[in-house]
């Protein structure tokens, strides 16, 4: 039990901030007047404020949320999506000046864009004090105290999760704190292994799920608070990462160099298939709660006109076209079902797919992202775009590959890209919906998620709130010489391909709808479940999170389809072939592609590429896009992909994890740097 006033001596310390501990206490509003812990935790309002303060460390532009560009956590950008508004000569003193190329090349130094480390550990401290003192509050019922403790435990474990995926193995601080009056040598803390951190997150999230009262939260006041499902989903994510090749059976040069201060390996060189089984069981725990489903827009909510038909009709499929959701797409609109998840049309409250979101605390960042995506001639920045690789990843509407897919990067099947353009006669006849006239046929007959996410050349940007009726549906081209094409300024798309995801038809630059961050979606959990099962050769009996049942976990195609089919059906696409399911290697590649498409722009692929150890190949491939030097007169040439040399395409092993700041290393002699980065002099 921590005694009254003893918090000044017995605190839960921030790694690397030992020298500045007194400053930290001064900066914490609860200690400016040395208010005692007992006074805080016997007062209901102060107790709730303490918890709210712990929550605050999970939010903001430097908290690894979906962010616009160059502000310190640009992990939404990878080999699929780029930003282009920071590649001009800004004052180097500006902390937000991180260009896409500087980011991709790892040319930032150890002390730049690195605020998340102290931020997370400060939040861990705040949550830990709460966990150890909430039970003394006499103004709350036992049930309230337990629920609040579970929320704080979730915050602490989630902050460790943010640290794990960005920095890899990190120090796990002693649960009851560190006496900062001791010498630096006595309280220095080494990195824990990747597996130890993941297991800590797993254990804590199970405990949080037992303590948190609610399965779901369906009121606006509490929607950003965690639920049992949010805790279990974060646990599944941590275990999936620990089972993946970067941390499971990794014996490459980088892994051998990544050690603690005593030379212990931090990434396991020994492969364990059982880790995949445990991860699969953790994902199944979320599924078996029975409270989540994929969001879908039905005909009755789509406002598609007098016949109430979907905006983009998938080709006929003998299985899915004749069945209603969840067994088919007969009664849903795949395009709007996907688009509306991200653009603010669907409120977080009551959204069955949103497992966890920091909601309005992050909406400003996502709204700014939208402004950077929108065309320049209507007040947007016109700088965030997609690569040709991303465009090629999308399926045709019948589930086949687009002709010419990946031809330029040496992965093509020998087919050629389509030539030609839509005509007004096509539009009048209802062909190639939703394309307007003069759009490349390379963009015709693609899957609904393509049209919900890609701002291709000739796309229609909607501005439904504009007073001028003739300006509410504006076809936009990116040819050189136009208002949004190549020019001698940063405000053009480097690949000639923009981003439509997160954009609502009523959005205007600097006046967009509130958009909830999709931190963890049910679709994400379903795909993780399928991925983990696919890696198994043996069969494992794994207890559920609460011990109420035991799962038999194996590579069952029926169980894999349990994760795959909802995502494919909601997207209006047929199932994978039997041959794909039969081959572990083929299904692995297909599931990676599915994640690339489904989770575009959600800050997942950057980390996926690293945990799969695919980044050294995928991020080193030359980036391709449209030939933006061509004007409308040379429209065929515009649409023949060319190398985009002003977008970096390289990878170094040091970029698997983010570096640790030098001042953190100075104040904790047992803390080792990520291989490839420098230590202090």
C-alpha cells in the first residue's frame, strides 16, 4: 500500500526522464501544490480528472494516430500512400518539417519526431498510480471502482502497445514504481524482450477485460472509453505481432544486433508455431463475444433513387448475389458500406464494426488529412496521393486482377494495361459506373472499395454543401497545366493519383465532418484471425480469455473463411478460389493483399510490412505513378505508369523500429539503442 504523501518518493518512473523527474512532477497539475494521493483518490471529481488525464496521453498529433503528414507520427504513409506537402525548403527548426522522402530514407535523427516515447511513459505513470489507489475512493461503488481500474489498466497496456509496435522491445516498468531518490545506476531499466512486452500486454488486457464493466458503450459521452472487446482486440494485435516473422524465429543480422545491455537477444531467434495459435485464439475471443459485425449500408439507407438500387452493382455471383447479408450482398450497397465507415456518415455510437477509437480526440487530425487530399482549385492542399502499386492491388469487380497489374515492378502476368477512355455515350448508357466521360478504362469495372478510396484522374469530387448547384459535382483532372496538375509548387499529386478515403460528399476544405479514428475495426480482427490460422500445421487447444471454454485451433479452411468471407462479401467480391485456400503460401500473399486494400490509410500497413519482414522488399521497390508531365493532349501517355523518382523508395534494417532519443539513453545506462541508429557522444 502506498502511504499518504509517499508519492513524492515512490513513483512510477518514466524511462529516460530520470534526470527530469522533478520537472515532470512540477508539470503535473496534481502535484503543483503537492496534493496528497489520498486527497485525490478520496474525491470523486479529482479521481475522474486523474483518469481523464491518463487518457489524454493516448491522443494528440504525436500519439501515433492517423495524421496528415510530417507531424511526428506519419505511419499512415508507406508503399501505398504518400504525402507531398513537406518536400520544399522549410526552416529546419520547424519540428513539423518531416518530408516524405526524409521519413522514408530514415534521414531524421534520433532526437526528432520522437515525442511518443516520453508521452507514453508519462501516461503509463499516470495510469499506474490510478490503478494502485482507486480502491481507497469511498464515493464510488465497488463496481465503479473496478470498472475505472479496468479502464486505467487498458490505458496503460494500450500505451505499451503503441510503444511495442513503434520501438519494438521496450522497458516494462515495475508495477509498484521506482524510488527516484536512488542513484541512476540502481533504477536504470533495460529493454524487455519483444515477447515479454507482448505477453505483458496480453496479461494486462485480459485483466482489464475482467474489470471493465461494458461489452459495448452506446452513448456519446463514453464512446471513447474502452470495452471488454477493445481490451481483447488489442491483446490479439500484440500476440499477432509477437507471432510474426520479425519477432518469431528471426536470426538475421539486425536481430542478432538487437540486444539488451547484457547481450540478451530481444527478438526471438527460435520459431514457435504455437504463438500463431495463441494469436488466433485471442482474435477468436473477440469474435465469440458476439457484439461486433461489419457495418453495411442497406438499400433503404443508401438513397440511390426511386429504384433503391446500389450505387455500384457487383457482377452476378451464384452464391452471394442471391443471399442477403451476412451470407451475400443482395440487400447491401458495398460501395457505401465501405465509404461511409470513414467519412463521418456513420456515428461511432452504434457502429457495430468500431471495436476501439479515440474518436473526437483525433478527428482534427483526420479532417486535416482530408483537407490535404482535396483538390487545390477548391481550397484543398492537393498533396496526398496513392502509388500505382496501391491502384493495382485493387481487384476488378469480378475478383480478377486488373490487366497489366504490377507490370512495371516485374510482377506482371504478361497482360497489358487497358487503353482508351470512357465516352459520354458510355455515361448516358450507364456503362462503367461511376466513371464520367474521358476517364481511362484502367479505372473501369473495379471493385467498390477502389471507388470509395481512389481519386483517379477524372474522378468526381462532391461538394454538396456548396450554394452553386453546378459546382456540387466537379469532375477533376490532374493533367499538367490544369488547376490540380503538375506545377512548380508542392501542391500537386506526385503520381497523379489522389485519395478519396475519409472524404464525405458534404466536406469542404477546412470544414469537414467529424471523423472517428478507426483504431481497431472488426474487419481488421477478422483478417488477423484468418492470417494466424493460415500459419498453422498442427492443432492446439487454447483456453479462452476467461477460461469458460477451450478452442481447438488449427488451419481449418472453414474457420479461415469465417475471417475472410464477411470482408469479401461486404466489399462485393467473390470468395477466393479453392486453390488459394489449399496453399498456405498463396493464401498468405492473398491475405496480405486484402489487408493492403481493406486497411488503406489506417496506419496499419507500415507496421504490417515490418512485422512480416516484407518492408525490405516492398518499400525498396521503385514507386510508379502516372506521367504527370503530360497534359490532356497526351492523355494516353499520362496513364502509362512511369517511375516517380522524387518519391524515395528504399529500406534499411534500422527502419524496422524507431530510434530512442539520446537524452533517454543518457539517463538510463541500461537502455540500448535500436541497431543502426547512433548513441550520444
